[in-house]
């Protein structure tokens, strides 16, 4: 009996470790979205077209992988409605952020958007009676401060409409992460679930493009390669690992570890675009890395207590 308990504890720990790793991979790859988006927008694609191709190609790629592995795509009517809702929450987050960037500085938008881990923590504690963890709350606040240092440039005129848009993304993304965990769709295999969410987002962006600029064609190999990469790396990989992270370590830990996303964006700016590395960036990176360490410590400590 004692041996069996040790085996169960080992597998529980490995699940927790995998969940943290999935969350870090998800947030790190999400941070590459601006890199590919800038390339596509600079080549003449409209934002609506980029969003549509990103989601539709990603849905196609992950659908092919799921079909090749003979995963079941069968879902109930209730699950279909929930998944469409989750897909639209995810798509609404992406759309709200892009629209907000045209109204307020991206640094302010990013900093406000990363209030979502705090909202996720609040929702999980208040509505789902998740155990309060002082370590996770502190980690959420520390990560927000780190994101602020990485993103904030100061001296900008703030547009109220832009602020409202990015505040909406805080709500939609928090609801998306909690919804994946608590609506019951987590029982669906991760590949078909990710496929349906991305497909739902693609449908929404197709309608958005139809009402605005229309869906433009892919005009060059340069655009084709960047469409493929934005669909594969910061969409397929990031969304799949996000769902796996939520399944393994829950919504709160996954949300807080999302702070690695702006770290990737800043590193790309420094090493690819030649932006200077300064004390503000260094401080922000240190705070975010400290928050990651605090999340890992808190998660392991909670695991030992539950054991």
C-alpha cells in the first residue's frame, strides 16, 4: 500500500511538472505573435486577413495531425456550444488586443492585458473554491510588475476607447482559461479540442474580415512562409500546450506563467530588431523569472501538503 502511494505521488508530481513546462512553452511561443504579425502587415496584408489565415491554417494543421492519429472528433451538442463560446472568447481576445494597439501604445495595452492572471485567480477562488495560495497571489502581482517594466515606455496620451477594449480582453482571456478547465470540455482529447477552438475563431475572423477589409490573397512565398509560421508556432503549439497546461496544473498556474509571453517579445526586439537592453528591461525580466520560480515553488508546496 505504501509503495502504491509513492507511485501515485510520483505520477502526480510528474503531471504537475509537465503542466508547468506546457505553460512555459505556451506563453513563450505566444510571445512570437508580434514578430510574424509585423512581417505580414509590413508585406501589405490587412490585420483582418492575418487573423483569418492564422486561425484557419492553424485549425487545418492540427486537424490533419488529429486525423492522422485517428482521434475522435465526436462531441455532444452541449460541448459544441461550449467550444464555440471558448473559440470566440479566444478570438475576441486577439481581436481586442489588435484594435487596442491602434488606439493606445502597445506597452500600455500589454500591461493592462496582463491583469488577466489576477482575474483568473479571483474567479478560481471565489467561484470554484480553489485553495487560497499566498505564493500564487504574490507571483501574479510580481509578474504584473515585471510585464509593466518590459512594456511601459511612459509619456503617452491614453485613449479611453483603447483602455476599454484591452480591459475587455482581460475578461475574455480569463474566462477562456477558466472555461477550458471548468466547463467539462477538458475530457475531450487535446488535439480535437484545440482544432474546434481554432476553427471557431477562424469562422469569427472570416466574418470580421468580410465586414471590414475582406480576405486578401497570399501574394508571395514570403507571406506564405510567415502565414505558416504564425499558424504553427504561436497558434498551434501555444494553444495546444495551453490546454495541456490547464489540464495538468489548472487555470491559475497557467495564467500566471503566461507572463513569459512579453519576455519572448522583448528578447526578439533586442536580438532581431536591435533594440537596446537597459536596466528597465533587466528589472522586468528578473521580476518575471522570480514570479515563475515562485509559481513552481508554490505548486510543489501545495502538492506536498495535499499529499
